[in-house]
C-alpha cells in the first residue's frame, strides 16, 4: 500500500480516545426501540461505525464493518482481511449508494492481524485486526470514536446490546444500502457453551448475542460492533462480529458470535504503541 506515512504515534489506548468529543456519546441519539427485527438506524447515530471496502474492477465495494477507536485507528475482524486486496475505510457513512457530505474515504497505512488468528479455524478465536489510517479523521457530529470497555469486563445474561451494519437482511438475501441496527441481548458463556447451543466452538474470549431465531448478524456485518450502553450512559463496543451458524444467519440457539473486546485491551494498546 503506497501511502505517505504519518508520524503521529498514539502511546496508550486511553490517550488515543481523548478528544473534544469524548467517546461513545453520539450527538445523534440511536433509536433504542426494542424491535424484534432489525431496522434502519437513525443516520449517524452510531458515528464510530465504518465501512471497510475493497477495490474491485468497478470501484470499491463494502465487505465488512469496523469501529473507529482512535482518530487514525480502526478495529475490525481478522477474517475480514485478505492481504492480497486493496482496502479503504469510509467514515461518516449511512447510505452506501449516496454521496454524503459527512463521508470520507481513507486508505490504510498499515493492517495488523492478531498473530494467533487461524484463518483455517475461526472458532479458535483471536478474530481481531487493527487498521492504521494514512491520516487522522476530523471528528464531528457524524464521525466520533468508540469507547472500549475496561479489561475483562463481562456482561450479564440478557444485557441489551445492538448490532449495527450493512450486512445481508436475511440468509442469502440482499445486503442493505443503509446502516441497520438490531437489538441483540447477550447470551452468557455458560449458556452459549451448552451442547445444543454453540458447544465447544465457544471460548471465553468471545461473546454471544441473539440466538432467538429472528435477529442475527449476517454476511457484511462481520467486523462491526456490538454496542452496549454502560451504567454511566456511555456506549461501549463489547464485540466484533465474528461468525454465525452455517445453517443461516438467524438460527435458534446459534447466536451471533463476537470477539470479546475486553479480552484484547493489552493487545490493542501494544498494537497502537508499536505501530
């Protein structure tokens, strides 16, 4: 990727997240209606959501989601990355087919995939990657930073969280043009690891959400956030969409599985410090 390097190095995750806007506090409040099915999100109410796009013959196409966690760093899923592809990150998007003044496309300077990620067996975990941007984004009402939860934070069973993304609207169905959101309560580890749920495919470094057979992540949502509001009213990204059942995106007792962000705080800090 031939892009000019920037000299700014973020020393620690905590300082990366400091800004006039703070993090996890969207200027445009998300619609928190407890709907059963996913709905179109209120435009720019999840301002840390990015569209990861890869270069095709006819331009760039959306492939995965991600979260802006510093002005020049994006967190996404390792399985979204193919080092043979050329990518760009688009911030400030809502409608992928319309020009939007808030949107800006930025090339990656560097992409770092977790060293223990195994693409041949995604259920081994470590499905996390970081993208260093070639330039810092300008924060605004439409582009803001995600908060990362404290290390080792574990959410209780049925904790309300929202998945967001431009993925398929149903198994084998069309992808969405506009950013969608859906309420997906957390399924605690002791439930999700049961044999009639995900069984041995689940690790403590993951978090499950959904599994009611109605709402779930789907192709195109990968890498995107699981957004959960903490006790102080701040949104935190607790998960990175990782995988769903091979039987379908909305399958009973097969909740969407996310990389648990709070298990990777040290890796996030090290990655930003060393790159």
